[in-house]
């Protein structure tokens, strides 16, 4: 640490650390010193991420990747000395411009792809690609940084690959056939379950239709009974009117008889 002079400014801050701009006493070159508080790393359970970052960066060397020169620790802090990239984050430029032109987008994308391809060739995965983790150097070229989520594939995780000579394409060997079969069985099971649900739904629909038809029959039967009752009521009214007519006829006969009796007396 004594070979470097810390400048007043800082390059950025993170959840459990800060990045300082330091200057080499001999070469006068500038570097970025990442300082992480050990207690915060443990409290936030970031030990594995710090280990991953160190493991990956010590094994890579590429124009579009940040370089790690050395690591150090004392009683309170972990230190990582890396490239100083003066252009800042790509995110800042994107936010100020709103959007990049097609040419700028293709330029940055091609460099990002080169960096990712290099990592894949080393059997490493980056897993944290975002504008905030893409720095720009003094010439405008990218540097991927923050490898806390990066991972080097183990023998258990590694997939075997081979090259298809006829097409020149990289093809994944089906060494995970069991996993694929398991997924297929799960898909078939889901399909069967869906079919059962559909049949059950159809049965419920038919039962509903039967209930509806039964209800319609009951309604028609009720209407028939109502019409029959109305007919009976009308028939009763007719009988009542007929009875009244007979009564009036009887009264007329009685009056006629009385008239005949008076005539006889006279």
C-alpha cells in the first residue's frame, strides 16, 4: 500500500465499499483501488461474491475487461487494485443522450460480445451485464467491471460441447438427457392434468345444460298448470252464469204462475 498515493477524489461507492483513485509513486500512473469493509462483507453475506471476483479476474486478460493487479487485506478492509478507467459508466452517457445512434449501438454491442465470448472460452459466465457495469476508457472503448456475480464453471456444472464439422456450429452434447426426459415427463403430466380438467369442465357444462333443460321443462309444466287452472276458472264462471240464467228463468216462470193465479181469481 505504501507504493501508492491516494488522491482526494474517489471513483465510486458501492454497498459495502468504495473505489479510490490512487497514484503509483514511481510510475506516476493512476489506478483504481477498491476498498471493502470486511465486517460489511460478512454481514451482507458477500464472501462468495468477493471470492468469485478475485478468482475470475486473476485468470483473465482481455482488452475489454477490467484488469486486477493485486489484492491485499488488513484487519478491517479488503483491497483490490485495478485499472483506472477515466471515461466513467456507459449508463451515464445513455442517460444523458436518451438513446444511442445505430452506429454507436453496434460499436458497443460488438465489443461487449467480444468480451463475453472471451469469458465463455475460459468457461466463465459473467451474469451481471448492465450499463452500470460497462466503463469507457479514454478512447471510448468498453471495459466490463464488477465480477462479483461472475462464476467459473466447475466439472459438475460444465457442459460438454463439440463442433459440428459439417455446419461449423457449436452444439451442446446431450449429456443432460435425463434432465430433458424429466422435463418432458413433467410437460406430459401437465398436459394430462389439463385434459382431465377440460373433461371435468365439459362434464360440468353438460350437467349445467341438463339442469337448464330440466328447469325449462318445469317452467313449461308450470305454465301448462297455470293455463289449466285458468281454463277451470273460466269453466266455473260459465257454470255460474248458467246457474244464474236458470235462476232468472225460474223467477220468470214463478211470476208467470202468479199472473195466471191472479187472472183466475179475477
